[in-house]
C-alpha cells in the first residue's frame, strides 16, 4: 500500500494482541500482579522504520481530545467537574484510599450518579469493552456501542469529510 499510495495510516488498539492473545509489545516491567507494556503505536512505528526502512511516527488520538477544549463534549466537561468536586468532598471528609466512580442510572434519559470505590477494587485491574460492543470480525464496534456512547459525546457531530463521488467539504 505504501508503494502504491505513498503513505499509509494504521490505527490500532493500545491493547493489540497477537493470534495467541499475547501483547505485541514486550513488557517494560512487572509490579506485583500487574504487567506494564510499552506504547503500541511507538513500538509499531519503530518496527516499520527498522524492518521496512519507511519513515513512520506514532500518534495517540486520545491526547488531542484530552488537551483541546474545542474537542470536549459538554457532558464530559460537566462530569469531570463533578468527579473533581466529589473527590474534594471525600478528601475533606477524611476518605482515603478511594476514587470517584461514575455509574450510569438505567433509563431512556442519560443520568449518572457518583460513588466512592475502594482503590483496591480498581487498582491494577483492566476493564475491557464488553463483547456485545465489538463486531463479529473483531475489527469495529457495534451500533449498540455507538448508542451507548452518544450521550457522552453530546451534540451530533457532522461529517468532516466524505469520500463519496470525490467530494470533500473543502472542495478538494
């Protein structure tokens, strides 16, 4: 693809595993029951440079969303403020060894409540995306996941680009 197109974008999950279910990134270190792996995108970029001799770089898309106010949803911002407020209340009240959790309240309308969770229950535990949110091929999410996410995103996002009929919003 690189020879044909002159460039390629590869998007992978930070938990990318090989066919045997093992991380493709070697462990950096182990601490108790947790194993810490390196950055998948950086690892793949290095492999591409070393093995294919092609210039490559890695990006973490989540960083833009966490650092740009323009990319924040109102819901995300409001929940961040709420969690911070609840954390301060907990600390002032003498609660230690806990973190603030967000629990979705069942129903048609998006509502949440917070709770204090003992740190031992979450520390060094990975919570994975439920299988019903991953498509059969394992390479995309389902409509159920998109529906679950919609309240968190806020307003409906418009199309930024369309590849149909050679159209792009900027005219190129």
